[in-house]
C-alpha cells in the first residue's frame, strides 16, 4: 500500500497486486500477491469434450459424454501447453478478470526445469499474455520466503514428486537437490494395486454413479443401486474419478508407523507388525458403494513406503514399471551453458571437500526413501552450511499431512545424523502447507524491494531469453 | 448489587416514582468523577438515586461531533511507478500502487522525479574487474612462478628447520652441560653466563636474517613487509605440516599435479568473475551454479579468485586496499580443505561416541565440582585450624624480640603468599575459562608443610609446648633480667626452687598481691563447648578439678598450676586434633562413597 511517503512500515511491503501462478502436478493455484491464500485453487487436470472445448476446475467432475480427462502437468512441468495456456487464460480473464497491463505475474517453477522448457515458458507467457512484468521464482525459494528462513532445506512431498532442495540466502542449490517420484501418486497407485489384488470383486464405483447404498463391511458384498440416467463416460474420466477415491483413501486412512516396519531384527520386526495389526490400530474405509474395508497393518505399510519404497510389492507389473528404482539424483543441464569451450573433460579430483551428489558410498543405493534422501542431501552440502540447514528443515506438500509423518521423520533424521541438530518446521495449518509455495510467492511479490526484479517484455526482447533466464531468473 | 435490589429483597416499596428523581439527580451526577471498582459498588449501595450506568458526556462534546462530521479522509491515489527509475534506461516497466496524497500533489514534477523508495536497497558488491587477457596471462605467470618458488622455499625451509632444530638441540645439550658445570661453580658468574646466552641467541638469529634477505632477492616486485608476513604464514604452515607429516606429503605430491592438470584459461576466469558478481561472493551458490567443463571444488574457485584479486589490487597500487590484500592473502586452500575435513570427521561421530563424549564431559564437570567443593571444605577446615589460637600464650610476643620474630615470620609468610598468588594469577590467565578452585590455604599445600620455617600454628604451638617442658618460654629466658642473671649466678636451680623463686621476666603482672588460687589459668580462655569436653577428658583421667569452669588444682602451687595449665592445653590440642581427624575421615568416607557411586 505504501511507498515513498510512508516509510515507517517494517515489513517493507509495497502492494501492487501482482498475480501469482503456482502450477503443481495435482493442483494449480492462482491469486493476488499479498493475499493469505490463492483466489483460485484448481485441479491440474482438464476435461476435453468432443468439440475440442476444454473444461477446467470442478466442472471436470461432471459426467459428460466424450469428455476426456487429461493432465496438464507432469512433475510440476507443463506438458500440455495448449491446455495450460487455455486454463490460465480462463482463470485470468474469466475468473479474476485481470487487466494484464496493470500488474506483473510471478510463476513458480520446480528446480528440475530444463533450459528449453524455461525458454518456452517465458516465451509463451510474453507472447500470449501481456503482463506488465514477469518473474520466474523457484518453488523452494518461495517456500523459504513463506517461512522467513533464508537458509533452509525444503522437503516438498508433492503429488508427483518428492524433492529435497537446500536453499542458501534464498537461492536454491541445484547440484545438491534430490528428487524421487515416491510421492502422492505413488501412494495412490499402491492403494489401487492393493484393493485390486485383495479381491477383484470389490466394487470401485465413483460417487456420481451411486443412487442408493447400504453400509456393508467386506467380505460382505456391496449393496448399492446405480443411477439409471448417466451418460456413457470415457475411460479416462472413470479413471480420474477412481483416482479421487484413492486420493480420499490416502488422506483418511494412512498413518505413518512410529518405527520402521522392516526392522533388520526379525523378532523385533515381528513384534512391530503384531503391534500394528492390533484391533485398536484398525480403521475402516468406506467406498462410495457403501462397502467398507478393514485396514490394519496395510494402512501403515502404505505410509511406510514413503520412507521405504520397497516395502510394498506391486502385484500389477504395469504399475511397478512406472516406478523404476530412483535414487533421487537430478540430471540437469546447465542454466549457464553460454561458455562451453571444447576442451577435454578431466577426471574429477579425488580430494573434493564438497563432493557432487551421488559420489561416494551412497552410489550403490538404488532406491532412496524420504529420510535417506534428506540425509544424503545433507551430507553433500558444504560442511559450513550443514548445521544451519539441518536446523531449518521445512517440510511441506500435501503428503506431509499424513499423521505421524513429521515425528517419524524427525526420529529417523536424528538417528542418522547424530552430529547435527535437526529441527523440522512444518506449518500447522493444513491448507497453508498445501499452498506454501504460492504463499511464499505472494510474500515475495508484495515486497517493495522485489519490484525491481520484474522483467518486462521490452527487456526480454532486447536481451533475449537466454540472458534473461541466466541472469534474472536464477 | 444496587440499592434497589436490597430494597427488593427487604420488601421495602418505594413511594415516590423513581423516574422523576433520576432525572433531577442525573444533572449533578455528570459533574461527579466516574467511579470504578469498589468505589462504584459502594456508591451504588447508597440509594436509589444513582443510576447504575453513567453517561459520560466527554465523548459527545459538540466539537467532537463536529469533527466527525467534517472529517475528510486523506486522499490516496493509485499511482503508476517505475521501480527501476534510477537504475538505467527506460525499460517500460509500469506498476501501480496506492500512494497517500492527492493526484495533483503526486503528479507534481518534484514527486514524479523522486526515485522509487525501495530502489536504494538494491546494492551491489564491488568486485575488482577482471583485467584484459594479456595482463591476465602475465599475472598467471607471476602467480605460478611465485607458487613454484613458494613450494621450493617451503621445501627448503622444511629442511632448514630440520637442521635448525637439530642444531638447537645440540646447543641445548651443550648449554645443559655447561649449565651443570657452572652450577657447581660459584653463582657470581651467572650474569656472565646470561650474557653468553644472549650472544648465542643472537648467533642463532643471524642465519634467519640472511634467509629473509635471500628471499627478498628472489621475487622481483614485492614489498618487504608483504614478504615478511608471507613468510610468517609459511612458517605457520610448515609448523602445521610438521604435525601431520604423512598427510602433508600426500598433499604435496598432489598439488603440483593438480595445478598442471586444471589450468585456468582466461575465459573460465572471466566466467568465474561474472558468477562472483552475479551471486555477490556467496561461495556455496557460486559453486552450485558453476558449470564449466572443468570439475573444480569450491576451494579451487576461491583460491583462484582471491589470488587474482590480490594481483589486480596490487597492480592498482591503491594503498587503501592493503588491509584487504592482507586478508585475501590469508586464504590457504590446503588449510581450508583440512579444516573442512576435521569438521566432517566431527560430524561423522557415531551416537555412541557422542554420548560417550557427553558423559565424559558431564563426569569431568562433576569431578570438578566435587574437587571444588572439597577444596572449599578443606580450606574452611584449615582456616579453622589455622586461626590464631587464643589459648596460645600471647606472652611470647610481648617481648620486643618476640614481636620481631613474629614480624619476620609474617613477612616471610606474606612473601610466600604473594609468590603463590602470582603463580595462581598465571594459572588463571592460562586457563581463564575453567572454573578456578578457591586458593589453597598456605598450610594445606604440601610444599608449605615441608618448609621448616613455616609450621602451622598448631605445630608451632605443639613444639612450643614441648619446649615449655624445659623452660617456660625461650623468649623469656633469653630476656633474662640483670637481677635474674645475678641471682642465677648465686643460686643453683634446686635452691631457686626451694626458695620458691620465680622469674617473671617480661610477663605482665597485675599490681598488688594476688592469690594463686584465684588466678585464672590462661589455658581456660576457651569456648564453653571445648571446656565441657575438656572436663569430660579430665574426669576420665580421674584428675580432680575444682568443679565448674573454674578448675583449680587442689593445691595451687605454682608448679601444679603451670602443669595443670599445660595439661589443659594439651587436652584442648588433643581434642582439636581429634576433631580434625574425624572431619578428614568423614571427608574421605564421603569421597569413597562418591567414587563407589560413580
């Protein structure tokens, strides 16, 4: 609100109501800078009806004929550009009624974006929308801003990906970052696989089909009647609706066990398993058909797979193939490939004090669970920064809301890093934790000092995409 | 509760309508100050006249209402601004924010030309500009030359040091021999010897001076002062090297290879400088974003940047930067790597090791505390024993010689204590952070006990008691008066006794005649509690006492009186020794039990 005249404001804010766009792999968030929460939180999927028209938001859940549900993003990276532009346009113009000339836009991006993708992203935005300015901010940077911690380790447990990124002075250390796909979607697939393999007869019908239902408990069969007047929907629509059931399953039933389920000591492992199979630990999950399924050890096993992805063995080969062993290392081509003189590549030095990730004894590790991922990241960070980073671990993302996850993570990290003082920061408010990157962007874009960072189309045209990306959006 | 309530409870009806009264009374009410709390409660009990709620008219004065009606909101205008107004050419960025002030005011030229408020926070680090390629090559040559020479010199120095050390050892050996020989000689020659030592030292210094001169001849351009500090640094390094000889050898083998393998081209250096500028010397980030074909460590980048900066700054010949150059020179890659290695090892400790370390620290602290406590207790005890004893015959200090003796003793004691204090001060400076136990009282230190001159008062007292067996007091005997001398010449000891002759010497005598039976024994100047226990002992020994505190021998002859006095003193001494022994024993038991617990 204030500027030149009003200098007493402590937080140094200067609201220009910039637009913040935070595309995630499950939800996309759009809103005004300075707000607490995004104005629009919408699904990152869209429905395409027969005539090519795209449907966004909650409307995609309406059963229609010939309506294909497709994802816009994968791993927080836009894959369907046309749909993305369409979606943003829809929300900017129809919902928020933005006058592009009036304000700039801040877009969050994951750290694993490649140069061509970034080039395409800013190019598309400059071409399609006529915003006053544009800025690309890395999501971990935004999260560090949301928490007000310039030096931290951002652990983002998202739908498609789990990523660990050290942030130093608000800038992400890309070489030290790690990423796996053992996130929310992985859990969904586990649950789907589990239900299918338990008994193929369990009816998994989406809610919109159900007319009446009577509560039953598996192994009793489901008693329900289906609505008669529903249009014949496409397979992708049905799959999407099923995904929603798995999603709900994940959100309601899962709980992280206090200790490792697969203990090396067989006797101990048995006793732990026994403990978690007790009746007091059992929960019911009710499908839309009214049929409930009793979950004992399973619900702990699913959650455990965040820490130990090997614990659940897929019975469906096709799903298993989708999750190859992943040790979390990111292969990113440089953002700075201006200077690449032809020269023979030397062998790396032996006495590196700051080894590149993946070196050393850990390279044999094929699959890294969450705590291994964090521990490995910590071990690669410069020794001088390690203590401060370990003391500021920010856990965010929807999957982190699974009960007991933070406690378990703290215990495992403290055990594996006895020399470091571990402190985890997880926002108590669940909607804040899901939208943390957006909120961070909102904080960032309402700072008075930040306004010098916006890049106009004029500057973009003069300097070119490469220069802008390397020097401005770092 | 108001008066109305009370009236209601008591079923008292009011005859007059309260409305009228209220109106009448309310006008003066307003003038009364508003009452709060207890006062208001009490006020309410007075009668039905006071309204339970008072209207304060202060809030509704005419002017205040007028103010509110005439209130005009201060104008805010949505203004266009350019956050990069000052920086460089117009890039067309136009943002809008709400600003306080009318449109006309804000659009005035003055306001428009004001730079953006937050623009001043955009500050840059000033980093030396990279020179052109030619000078860069020259610098690199110089650096390489310098480094090569440095290495050679280090090797040389290492050898030199080795030799010097051997020489020193030899010299020391010689000195020791000489010193031993000289000790046997008279001490007068000590000064002469010191001079010799000085000479030797001077001799030792000479080769080093020569060294420095040689060094100065080698590099062409450098100032001497710089060179010297460099050398100091090198010295430190070599010292560090000596400590970890094996490691260093490896490093030394690696270093030359490294340097040859990873040559810094001008382009790469330029790239590094740009990164440094972009990320404002945040090295972890520079290292993270450093993406050149050569794989380099963070330390490599730092070293290269720093050494080039030194060259660039030196070439500018800016005297104000000399301190900066010094601090830049302080960077040493091998040491940095070593430091990080140490830190790494520190973090790699297993939980068991950490727990052990912690428990050790706690235990050490507990020991320290116990020791401190014990020392305090002991010092308390010793001061108790050490305190001037009132029972002691003060008469020994009443003669001038006695006083002189005492004075001398005290002086020596004082000197000794001062020495001790100086030592302690040194100790304190050495380990300032550690908790200092209370100073050990003189009597407690073993060296003190060994020293014959310094006996504790207790010991002195006991010895004096022994001496008294022969003569009442040596001091008095020495101070024999002329009459005494004369008498002792004439009479034998037996005769003296027979006549009941006694020399009082310098004893202070009360004037007039005193009956010995009423005389108070000097040994009876004790605490009541000690006297009680003395009484017990005497009863145990079946020694008749006069009863009460005024013990008297049945036959108070001078001899019996003095013996009796002596006896009581020894008993008191005995009791004190026993008490001390008991205390020490309990202390020992305490410590034993503590150890047992640990």
